[in-house]
C-alpha cells in the first residue's frame, strides 16, 4: 500500500547504464519524499559454461562480481548525491543477487514499497536489455513499479502535474491511491483522465453522445470522491475523453512529470484495458511511469 514502510523501501534495479542513472536520481527523490530507505540490487544472470570451457567459468564469475561492485558503488554515490543536494540523508543498502534479473526484482518487490528501473539498459555483461526487465516487472511485480524515462536527458519539471489514468477497475483504484499520494508529497496538481475507447469513432450524436459522456463523468467522479476527501490539499482536474486510451495518455504526458496507471483490468465502464495501456504508455512516453500492481 502507498505510504507503507517496508523492508526494502524503494528498490532500484542497477546495471550501470545511463538509464539506470536516471532511475537512481528519481528513486533518491522518491525516497526523500516518502522517507523510505533505498535498496540497490544488481542481479547477476546465470552463466552456463560447459566442458571443455569449464575453467573459464571462474573468470566469468569474477568479472560479474567486479561489474556488480563497480555498478553498486556508482549507484550508491548517485543516490547519496541526491540526498546531499537537499541537505538530507537516505538509508542506502546494496545487494548482489544471483538469478534472472526479472525474477530477482519480482521477488524483492514483495517487500518493497516500489521497484524502480530504467526504461532500457545493457544488463549484466550486455546479455539482457533492461527494457525486457521493465516489461517483466509491469506484468509480474508485486506492488508499484516505476519505469524511468528522461526528457531530453533530464528528469521532468518537478512543478508539473501528476497524470492519472482511471478505468474503474481494482487496479485503477490502487493507482488512484498512489497518484494522490504522489501529487500531495510533490505539492502539485493531479490530472485524472478517464478515456473510453469502446465508442471512439462511432457516429454518436445528440442525446446518445451526451448520455455516454454523462455516464463517463459519473464513473470518474465516483472513483475520485473518497480520495479527494482524504487528500483535500490536492487540486484535481478531471477529464473524460473518447479516444484510444494509450494514445491520449501519451499525448497528455507531454505536460506531466509522472504518469500513474493500474496494471490490468477492465472496469465496469469498459473503457481502458490497462494491461495493454500501461505497457504501451511505459514504452512510449519520455517521463517516469508508475504502474500500480496488486500485492
């Protein structure tokens, strides 16, 4: 749940790539906002070396160990610099784990508030692109996953809004809770969007069109009402659109600093299939995307 202190706090998948650096910077800021520790995890993927090449295995393992130590030291310094720039401290922990990176981070997500990764990277010894890791986490992690993209090499404007995609499903409810907390901690507006794609392009007119719009507005208002009461300081703007959900969210993300979506599910209003939408948005935008998955 948002705000819950967990064993690992904010987990960051480290691989030493430039995208990993952006994830470290964003995760450090998130840890300061929510007063959580940061756990840096470098996953060493299995190496299979068969006879008569077996003597080479020790060399490969040693190379992996050195890569891990160097990447983790760099990552620790990067997160520490975020804290120092704010005059604060972050509890930073490091771990080397052996196993497929997706599975390692999925396991860690069970005891983390959030897992943060870059949108792509070189992976251990260049064997696994971090894009594969981010896709795997979006579909299999427990709890929130943030895929960090950078806008022209920099993180987005910290005064920009948080963008929330709402479809009325349980996954969307988790995303709503998280989005309100993110907006409140950052002191920014929340833009809540309900995009109904099922009637996009249909020749609806007059009362029929107004009826669909009214129904969509009611769904959005119901999904936000309780959360607005819990977070009265968050200014919320609500938008109902009839369009392709992923396309519309990617377009709106141009003026946001963070997109928050559910991981799957199709709500009673049947408008936003968030399993496919979350994956598409996470691959397409140039700002961080947080996907709220069930525990």
